[in-house]
């Protein structure tokens, strides 16, 4: 089973880049499933029905998120839809709508996708991702699963790395999101779990983690909270992970980076 997983898609430029490049990547890699983190779809923070529909129509199959998922009110109705393939971190705001994991059909097989958020350096207080993963894995019937993928939306590299080792051999892959900075540590851990600290993003290349650089730099100089501004066109970086899983063992057999730079 081959899965193409895209890092955080940032605003209009990110959406346009994703729509433009996906057909080419699908033809090249022939994935069985396309997953994307969409928490920054709508002008860099949150998701709306309109912005999500662009990604759906482009050919993505499933959508994870993170700490910005509730930035737009529409997210609640999207997450409440039982047919929705959008999930949010399972250990984040338990009183809010939505699910933190879902079993989906991929051809004749089933795949469990889990979304979690880290605790270190994050603004909101969240439940332990280590305890939550144990809870989820004990709750789900593993009998017919071909694989288990975790989107770990976290800031600290050490927390992500520790989490990967904690679940090694119990899930097929731990793919980090949130920092928008791609890391070069993709590997298969000793017990068969594929791991990368951060996939990266789909957003403006000449930017500060997808945001226009000038207001971000100005905010650091002034010691003020930055105003998020994202580009609508220009050069984009597209970062994804190609994951290969043996459905009989649920172990990863391959993990590689897919990085492109395109103009939109």
C-alpha cells in the first residue's frame, strides 16, 4: 500500500500549488491514498467548506489538522458531518466536535488514521498524546487493519522523536506536522514504524513558515504578536512523504521525501 501524505497546506497559494501538482505526483507515484494536513487552508489559519472543497476536488482522500482547526467557525459543521474525512487531534479540546481518528477503506483494505497534538511549547493545554495513543489503540479492532498512520502535530522535535519510539512496532508510521519546516530524518525505526519529524508544508517558498516575511520580521523587531498574511500567487514549496506499508504485517517498507518547487 502506497500513501502520499502532504504537510500543512497554507492559504490560497498552498491550495493552488496542491491542485496544480497533485495530478503529476499521482501519475508518478501511483498512490493508493492521498492525505493532507488542512488546518491552515483558509488564509493560513483554519478551514472552510469552500477551501476544503478545492482540495477534495483536486483528488485528496483524507484530511488531518492541528491547533488551528477551530479558527474558522465552519470547521465545527465539517467535523460534525459523519461522512466527513476530516479529523482533528484526538487529545485536543475533548468538548469540541469531531473525531481524532477514523478507519477508512482503501480498496479492499482498511486503514486507521490517527491525529494527535503535542504538549511541549504549545499554547493550549492538551491531554497527553502518549496516553491518548494507548487509549485509541486499545479501543480499535486491529483484526482487519492493513496499517495505522499517525499525524503527530507538534512543536518540539524531542517530543516527536520520543513519541515515534514509544509507538514503534505498534503503528505503521508517525509523520510529524506543524512546524512547516521539512526535516531530513525520514527512516524506519527498529520495530518497523516509519518516522519523520516534520513533513514540511505546501506554501510560499520565500516566506516565514508560509507567512509573508515582512510582517513576521517586523513583529519580532517590535516584540508584538504577528499579523498573519499569506500570498495568493508566486513560487511554492510542496513537501510530502511517500509511505509504503506491507498490509499483511502493518509494517512500513519504505519512506521517502517528495519535495517540489513550482510557480502558481
